[in-house]
């Protein structure tokens, strides 16, 4: 089971309000929205430890 770490994140009021609105629009909590954004950023940067799909693995082995 994955254990989640906690930490403090300081945001200016306008940024928090925008994030809160975005989260609400997507039926997420602000915490859930931040977690989704971080995971998406990690995946886009190729730094996610999530398991790749079988199709992606096959593409990497073919050279």
C-alpha cells in the first residue's frame, strides 16, 4: 500500500482561488487537483514511476 506524504504548500490567494475553481469544475478536491497536476507533469517529463503500457514497452525494445 502506498503511503502518502504530507507537506505545506503556500499559494497566493488568487492562485488558490483559480485552483479551487478548476478543481470544482472537474469534481475534485483542491488536494486531488494538485496531486493530478503533479502526476501529469511527472508523466509528461518522463519522470513518472507508473508502469508503462505494453505497447510503449514494445516500442522501446524495437530499434
